C-alpha cells in the first residue's frame, strides 16, 4: 500500500459519499439530512462590503468563512450579516451555530452576539495567539 496525493475536491466528494453511506448503516435517523450551503454578501451600489458562507447539516449551521471590509467594520454590517445567517439557520430548524475563529479575528464580536467558547487551543497558530471553537444555541 502507498499513501499519495489526490485531487482535493474529488477526494472530498468521495469521502462525503462514503461517510453518508456509513451513517445510513449505523445511525439511519441522521441519514435524511443533506448539506445545504448558505452564501450571503452585503452589497451596496455594486460594491461588496461583507461575505459569509456556511453549511447546514444535522440541525446545525457551521459558519465556514466570514469577512467584513475593514473600511466599514464597527458600523453594524457584521452584526446584520451574522443575524441574517442565524435567521436562515432558525428557519431551517437548526438548534445551534458553530464556528472557529482566532484571537486576532475578533472573538469578542461573537461573544457579544451570544456565542460561547466551547474549546480553544492556546499558542496556535502562533505563540500568544489562540484558536477558538465557538457555538450559539438557537431558540428554535
């Protein structure tokens, strides 16, 4: 046997299929849920000032990437975008939202919006930085 490099997207799609098949066999009640991608932008006059993407699966939303242009940070755009994606998650009957962030990427913003730290890795990705795992329970 050998271990070798494989195309990322192809490999990911195969892994998802295999894991889904395994889930059907072991926990059939979870097999009815598919991944639902969510992608939002905040746009004005053709210019995009913020972007957020995530996936809904198994009654939770995982926020994958979130960015607000530095020129408008602190003016409520991030809060509006986060609220919008959370509302979508609630409509999709999600019970929680999960995300990862770094100490240099405004964890206080998420704490202010009701997220809690459920885990962290200190001194990662650099010395004196922290990698946070956060979640927020939705009212649902």
